[in-house]
């Protein structure tokens, strides 16, 4: 899918994802998940949002 360039459409798209409680497409290996939590002190979801 090409990037959305229309700001209004992008806003609606993101709002729909928030309503569906979509956490994204990032899937971590359990070892990576444990490392992120213990070394960075953030949750998997917070780390994924920072990368987005």
C-alpha cells in the first residue's frame, strides 16, 4: 500500500486503528521482548510505538 498523503485520510486511518486497539505488526521473539523490558524499561507496545 502506498503511503497516505492526504492528512485527513491518514488521521481517519490512525483513528480507526486506535478504536480497534491495533498494536501494530511488530512481533518480537521472547528473548528480544525480555531484553527490551529489562534494559530499556518499556513495554513491547511502547517500544513499537517509538519505532513508528
